C-alpha cells in the first residue's frame, strides 16, 4: 500500500513542528553555550527560570533608574547606552561563533534599526510619564494594532478567539489607564502617546524580522548587531538634534554608578533575556514561550507595587487580569491555527 499523500503546506508545517519537537537531539546554543548535553526538560527549566530571573531583574533595574531624581528626561540617552552595549555583545557573540558578512539587504537592516529605536526608545522614554505596570500592560497589547491594521489595511478576517482577545485587552487596558489617571501622580497623556507609538513599531518589527529570517536566512546575531549598531547612530543624531545629548552626558557623569552602572546591568539582563526567549522558542514553541513571558509580566507588575511606593486599587487587579487573559487567548488561537495545518494523523499523535 502506498503512503498517503500530504499537501505541501502540511508537509512544511509537519517538518517545522518535527524540528521543534526534536531539538533535544540537536545542538541548542544559549549565548555560545551548548545546552545539548541536557535533556529537553532540563533545557526548558533552565530557559524558563532564566527568563523569570533575568526579566524580573531587567524590570526592577529599569524602574529603579527612573526613580533617580532627575533621570526621567533621559530615556532616549538610556536607550543609546543600551544599544551601544547590545552592539558590543552581538559583536562578541558573532566573533565567538565565527559568523561574518551580511545576508539581508542593508535597507532591511536600516528599517529594523528605525523600528528598534521606535520600540525600545519610546518604551524607555514613556517611563518618565507612566507607572511601570502601565508600561508593561501596554506592551502586552501588541495584538490590538496588529488586528486593526489587518482589518483596515489588508482586509483580513480573524477568528473569534483573536477578536475576543483584542476586546479583553482593550477593556482591561482602558480600565487600567483610567485607574492610573485617577491615582498616579506621574500619569501623563504624553506617556500614553509614547507607549502607544512604541506598540505600533513593535507590531511591525516582528513581521520584518520574520521576513529577513525566512527570505534571506538571516541569523539572529546578524539582525541584532546591525539593528543596534545602526540604531545607536540614529539615536546619537536624534539626541544632538533635540539638544538632549549634553544635558544627559552631564547628568550621567554626575551619577556614574547609578546611571552607567545600572544601565550596564540593565543592558546585560536585556540581552540575556532576548537570548533566553529565542532559545525557549527553539526548544519548545511560541505558545509555551508566551505562557512563560506572560507569567513573568504578571510577577513584574506585582513586584513593582511591592517594591516601589505607588497608589494601589483593586481595579488594577481585574483590569490587568483581563489583559493577561487576552494575551493567553491570542497565543492559544495561534497554536490552534498551527495544529490545523498539520496532518490529521500527526495531530492525533500530539494529543496522545
């Protein structure tokens, strides 16, 4: 009896899933360190625990810096320092892996640099005008601009889970903002505009990165070194044009330990976090990664209220829970869509 024929798209989906399922047999690398001697379960625990610890430290350091008196106007200079350090880390990583050259066109890297500056720069700067928990919740809601853009620009149709997720995120985010507006002395519409714009950049950057990886076979290290090195130059010109460079340099020089020192820790943790997330996606799948990162964000918000004095209301709890539930539903919807592209026999094996 001949083997059943499989649709080409299903073959590709099966191959992709098989690749993810079998990564324990391949070399899994985290910051040039091989995890392949460990079992897949141990690899997952290392990455998941690492994401929790690293990103909690990242968030704590970020909020700690913005509590330094006089630091709030210098969010873009912090991003400049962060990008310079990211570029150095990426260069060291590429050198250790002996990777050279460039696979993607320079215009793609230039676009990624602009998007990275918009995403990270505006996100950092927004902390001068918003509470840290509000910033985190905004960053959870990338689905909203993606969904609206797909409907209005591309005429896409989404399933009920995605629509429900977007509605929950919108309601939760609106309630959280209204509560913050009433209680927080640092709340400002400027911060809302900044973080909303950062969200739009973030919604685009994933598609551009995916295109670079699939169309040109561009490795993560190449994307990072070009994005952040070119982004550093863009930020430098921006700071000079806005006349923010000299005041920022003077302020950082007056408090080198609390500024450059914290910024270095912040950047190291951020770079490690990126590597951990990419490795976790490689050894499990995007759905599991979303679950881990969503739990991390929830803990970050809780710790922010515990470690830094700020007004509190129980409305923060239910509105934040709505947003996180929306994130979960969106990730679950993507997982279901992926499973539908797999052959029926393979789906039965996965569910067994």
